[in-house]
C-alpha cells in the first residue's frame, strides 16, 4: 500500500467514504432507488408549468420522467414511458402537449394517464396498460417529484426546513437566468464539497476577500438531512447564507435575490450542476452577482473534477475529516451509508 492508504488513523477522527463509493457502477446502482427514487427531488418550477399541457422532462438518476399541468390546474407526473413498447410520451426538454399521445405508435392516454385508445392495434385496447404516475408537489414555486409511493408527502418530508427559511421572501423574486455545467465527477464529490467551508480560503480566494471565510459555519438544527451555512460578509454586497437539503438541493441567498443550486447525477461519472437565479425587481448589481457566483461555481467544478480524477486513480482509499470544519461531510456520508447499506 502506498500514499494515504498507509497512514495510521487517529481513533478520534472520522474517515471519509472509501474512494470506491465514488467510482463503482455497482454502488451507483445501489444508490439509485433509496437515494434518488425514495427522496423528493427538485426538478422544475411552477413558472415553467403555468398553462394546461405545459410539461418539463427530467432524467432522474436514469429514470426518464415528466411533469405536466392538467386542465384543472393540477400537476401530474409520470415515467416518460409508454406501456406498449416503451416509447416516449414527450421528447426531452420542456414544452406544451395538449394531449398525452405516445410519440412512437400513437396510443392515447387521458390527463391522469389512463389508456384511452390503442391506435389501430387490431384488438380492443388492453386493460392495465396505463401510464405509471409518480408523486409530484410544489412548494414555494419549486416542483419536486418522488418516485417511491411510500415516501411521505413533500411538506411532511421537508420537516422543519420550511419554517427555517419562511423569512426568505422567495416569492417576491423573479426568475432571472440559469446555468448548467456537466461536471466530470460523481454526485457525492460535489455534495462533499458543498457541505464544508474548509475549502473556501484556498479554493475561492476572491470570495474569501469579500467575506469572513474563517468564520464560515455549518449548522445542524436537529434534522441531519439539512443544514444552514452562514458566513459574515465584509460589506452589504456579498453572499451570507447558504442551505443544503439531502440529497442534492441547495440555495445561496445574497442581497436582493437567491440562487437554487442542485446537482443531478448523470450516471456515476458525471453530474449536472444547475444554478437558477432569482432577483427582486429593484435588486442592484445583478449581473455582477451572477458573474461572481458563476466564478465560484467554476472553481468548485474544477476542484471536484480534479478530486474525482484522484479518487479514480487507485492510490487513495480513505482520508480523514477535520473535526473543526468537516462534520457536515461525515453526516452526509452517514446518510449515504444508511441509504445504501453494507458494501462487501
Ligand atoms: S410504444 Fe407507445 S404506442 Fe407504441
Ligand atoms: Fe466551494
């Protein structure tokens, strides 16, 4: 054994998840259902789904799904999968589809996903060939889905988190813009990075000039699935509050606006890092704020890609977590271990 693998482990320190967890396709398969299928995942916004027939698709940890607004104003969500021969009901992206008709051979479904007609099938429309619905709900303009029907409703699942951020006037801010980066790292590599402030002075020197990064705090308030980060700003114009909710949802609050930050896995080797910015109509220096946030995101993405290459290299197994700064990483790893169960 070489390198860090040969270092003795101090009994009181916590080890990281082994490198294998970040690169083994079998572990990714073990993660998919308990983590991404059984938790509520934020995938869209109410403003994308205003009118009857509006839809948004997503590839949720490998499951193609779509959300659609029905003519009575309700949100519905389905696997984007026709029971005939697995054709799509809508193509990828977002749009408006007044009727639910499979793109492949034209089977038609009602708004609730019940089969209405099997076009020119040569036999009566078969029974039990409806679309599979999935849970969908919106909270404060954000639309979440959950594949597992046994998971409690969204508001119950969110626990005390809504209370914690009820003072942030999300609804008074207007959608501004979005950025998407395809980052060559496992979703957990980015997650590890989000839940600690240890890297700020070194990875984000410009941010640390504007804020007191040495007093960055990650606080847990009873429920280990979420945490709130605070960093004293040096003046009125910088970031100061961040939040994280398991498994891949986060937000950044800054003067006059906020960003939703999420990282959706694209298999076990890549993640899409998505930022959506919202601002008050009278917010100042919007373009500068977005530019600065994007630079920070570039720094994180570059660092996570480099860490991932090192995790993949084969001469590192586990590291040690700083008890002062990286408690949140240990909690994140415990949630992953609990969800996946023992690995041989
Ligand atoms: S796959 Fe949908 S109609 Fe054939
Ligand atoms: Fe960072």
